[in-house]
C-alpha cells in the first residue's frame, strides 16, 4: 500500500473509506478487537462484485480457489487501471502466461480451464500468438464488468505469499537491469497519498449516469482509491518504451493527492510534445517548417488551432482544452487518409490549409497502411518521445530527487526542477528541437 500521509494503517483507511461511502459511522467490532487495528497479516484483493467467491472455493478448494481469485483479480485490476472503458470484454484484453503463471504456478492450465468452463473468462479474438507462445484471455464482460467491485481477504498463507511474490516479480520485470526504470521504481517506493482528502473529494463528486461502455467518474475513482488501499500496483512498459506506474494510471484530479517523502511533487511537462515531434517529418528546411516549428516550440500550437477555428473552445477551462486536443488528434494526427472529396472536418481543413506539406506527409504515411493507418506513425512518435524523456532521466539518475515519468512529463520535487528542465532541453536538442517546458505543482 502507498504510505498514508497521515501514517494511517490499511485497516484504519478501510474503515474511513467504508464510513464515507456507506454514509454510516463504522466502529471496530467489539467481538473482534483486532478489526481495523493494523493487522499486517491481512491481505486484501479486489474483484468484480459478480464473482461468487464462496462458489469458487467450493469448486476448487480453498488453496487453489484463492490462487484462482488472484488471477481474476489481476485481470480485473489491470483492466480498471488501464482505462475507464468496459468495452472489449473487460478491457484487460490480454495477459500472457508468463505473468499469469506467477499466480497459477503449476496449476495454471487447470485454473484457466476452470475459468473458461465457469464463464469467468473467454479467449481473446487475438487467439494464439506464435511469436509469444501464449494464449490471450479476457474477463467475460457478459458475466462481469468493471463497474462494480468487491473486497476479498485472503485466508491462506500460501495465497498471501503468492500475492507478495507476484507484486515483487512485477517490479523486477519492470526494472530488468534498466537503470532509468530502477530510478523510477525507487521514486515510486517513496510516494505517499492523502487518502482522507481523496476520499472526501471523490465522495463529493456528483452521481452521473454511466455511458454504455464506460464507468462513471465517481465510481471509477472510488474503486481506484480502494485498490490503492488494498495495495495494488501498476508496473508495466508498453512496446514503445513508455512506463506505466501507479501515478501514470491515476486520473489527473487524483494525482494531486500524491506526494513524496522528500516533499510535495512538481511536474515538468513538454508543451505540445506529439505535435512538436512531427517537425521531424519534414525532409528539409522550408518556410512552412520554420512556421510550424516556431509555433510548436513556442507552446502555441493549441492556441493557434483554436484561434484559426474561431475560438470554439475556452482554453482556460482544462476540460474544454482536453476536449479540443482529443478532437484535433482525431481529425488530424489519428484520422484516416484524406478522402477523395477532400478534408471536411474543421481542424483537418485548418491544418491542411496552414501546413499543406506536413498534411501531405501525414497522409502519405497513412496510405501505406491497410489497417489502423495512423497507428504506426503515432507509435513511432511515442517511441521517440519515450527515448528522449528516458535519456533525460538517465542523465539525472544519480540525483537524490525523485524522478517519475508520465509519458511526455517528469515528476520530481521542487529541488529537482532545474535539473529536469536542463536535462529535457538537452535531450530534445539532439533531435534538433527546443521544446517549451511548463512547470506545475502536482501535489495539492
């Protein structure tokens, strides 16, 4: 569990969580005086509410049953941490047996077979992947969803040990002799979280009717905080080299409750990072390249596009700005190739008019792909970004200040800001770019 800023135990936090979200005052059970007293042997996992844990234990026995529940919990937690969507049968999408075998051990085939027969799991449409020699499975969303959550306390020493070993294994897999990720992992170990204020904030959010395939924001955040208290972690690296840790997976309005034992956290963000990297597509210097590079390096890309469209978005409103960014990405960078009838959507029309050479280069890349035409270029940009940010952290890995990457940003303490800014500028200068950097306080 991430350490509480108030040094509260897991059981104390669970009591506070239950009291706020149930609306009741919950006191320790007089028949069980150890309840909520910080029993270190208590290990809690989270599962979709629809799973009948008693039936699983009856079918498999307590020893195997709890190992199976650990597997289901891994599917569920990874799905919830990755996205708010519940589409695509649970949205964990795939888990290769190298990871799941850590939980199932020698009983892995038997447990997965039980999961399929019990209709808890389904095989992924991805099927068998020869190069990875594994099957892909998903939570069966026809039976379970990411919208509901229950808490289960492990009862066997064996399951508790497996759970601890799994968390440690995931951390080791994340690092894998990589000094940059070692620095990030060490920094994550020093994180603290203001559970009390986060619980109050989430409880104050309005109840919103969820969309068909999305968890409503309040439920999503409530479930995440309960998982933080339960001790869930997120250690993963995508194929582009971007790191995913607990702070990366958290929604922005929840990140402000993180801090570090060294002090409040700050973040250095690269303004318009993805648009900036598209400068690299220009084959040679030109007036258009200079114009585009000046705009993105000045941190003015979003303002420029919004002004050219007649200011339909209020960029002083974070949600409004986020909505505009999504729209521009969809219409320009992640869109399908330009149709024969020409660009129709407002930001596509503006981008083509203002930067015709870059628009043609983007279109040419998309035309080379039959499926997901924008994906290869987008992934190439993500990889370049990840390498540049990683190089910046590498130059600072001996620093006493924490360093945690959030894709195109680096989280540190106030003392670490000058070093991070210098390192990012030096790293991007090797690409011929001079990014505009924004320093913001992350901890509320």
